[in-house]
């Protein structure tokens, strides 16, 4: 059995930063994530997507932020269980917790922190005949490595931020990029929509509005995407890749059965310290909810710091917590 002070469920940016804040207070962390690598959504869904609202970084790519966080927490030697989903939490007679995963890994901890983003994610798939037949053979639901699409004919479908951002990014990478959207306006950020319209006006991308993808053709690998316009006319587009970006469907999974107060698929917390209604279990990042909640990475960083200050009393019940600035004490590795 693995023994640690804090077991963090979720190795996304907020979970990783929690290791740093815990380390400053001499608390060791073990992280568990269902994904096979650290980074959460940032590494799994949009590793090359630029982020603009991380303090101190005018812009930083998602994977670069994850890499920097890993370097920042290295002095505190966190341990990881990756590719396994947390299934059960059992309270011990002394109040501590044992966390069990889908592969029977056991972690004994004084505190558990749920930093699982929105839970487990599955892509929302459009209803297109033979879509699943071409999965991995031209159909992709996320862009892990943009170089995979270099000099290729790419068709993207969707009207949200991901569809807009990847259309703009791949315009400089792919041979041809076509964005297909069922409406004539986008629900994504206005700046991103404006950029896509400008790319279309300059002939950098093909933009098909009020249209839907209704079929796929190919022999072992995708060759064509069939598009139906509002007037029922159809067009066949030569395509090496089709990327439907209709968002992700979050699922709480076993978390929903742990006796936590859940509201609209999120965990209710006390904003004093981001504790849940279950003692020694905290929830930080996008998975929690409270009045005024902003689902931003920087919000999760704040929650991580406050959580660690509160968790200290369970790890060191006989010690008084004395707050000290890193500018005074520095970072003292384990």
C-alpha cells in the first residue's frame, strides 16, 4: 500500500500545483489520474493551444504550462498512479482514508483532494453513419499533435472555441482546412470567430456555414467528407482527416457515490478552504461549485493554496501552522 499525506485525484494543472503548495508545508503527495499521462485536459485535448490568462505569462502553450508545473513540483518528489481510475474511498478508525483504484492500487492518506477537472471526459460524437468505422483512420476527436495534420486536407466541424482555435492554428500547418458549422454564427469567443472569418476572407481556409457533415467515404482510411447545405444540396470534400469538435461529455463516475453534496455534476465546497461536506475530502478546480465560481486555471491555483493551509491540521494535528512567504524561506526540497 502506498502511504502519503495527501492523495490528489487528478493530475491536471490544479492537481500538480497542489503538490507545490503542499510541499511548502512539508506535506507529501501522491497523484492518481485515469489518463496515462499528467496534465489533464491540457495534455490530452489541447497540448499546443495557447493560454493567455496565466499570471506572468503573456502566452503559454498548454503542454508548456504542464511541463513547467512538473519542474516546479520536482523538489517535493510527488509520486503518481496513472491510467487508473479511483473507485472507492474508505475511512479508517483514526479518520484517515484509503483510496482504491480500478487496478486495486491502494493509497493510505490523511487527506484526499479531488482535482479531477469535470470528471472523466468523453467526446460528444455527431450522428454520422460510419463515424466509428473511421475512428483512428482519419477521424479524430482531439488534436494531440498538430504535426500529424501537416500538409493534409483537414475538415473540422463545430462552432465552439476548440473548433475555432484549431481551425486558426491548423491553417498554418495543414494543406487545406475546411470549417463546417450548422449555423451562421459561432458560440466561441468573438475574437476567435473574427479571426476565422478573416482567414476565410483571405482564402486561408474554407468556411461552410449552415452546413452539416452527413457522411464519410473511404477504403480503409477516410477519403471524403460529405457535406449537406441548408438547401439540401450536397458536396463531397477530399479529406485526410475529419475532426468533429462538439465538446466533451463529463462524467463524475464513482465520485457521485461518495456521499458528497453534488449540484449540477459539480461538488459543493466551503469557500473558506474548499472542503466538501465529507471531512478530510477537498475539491478544487473545475470539479467544484460555489456562488461566483470561475472555471479558470488561476482560480484553481488559488483554491489549491487555501486547501493546503486547511489540510495541514490533519497531517500535523499537533503543530501550529505558521504562514511564511517563499521570498523569505525559499523552496526547501524533501
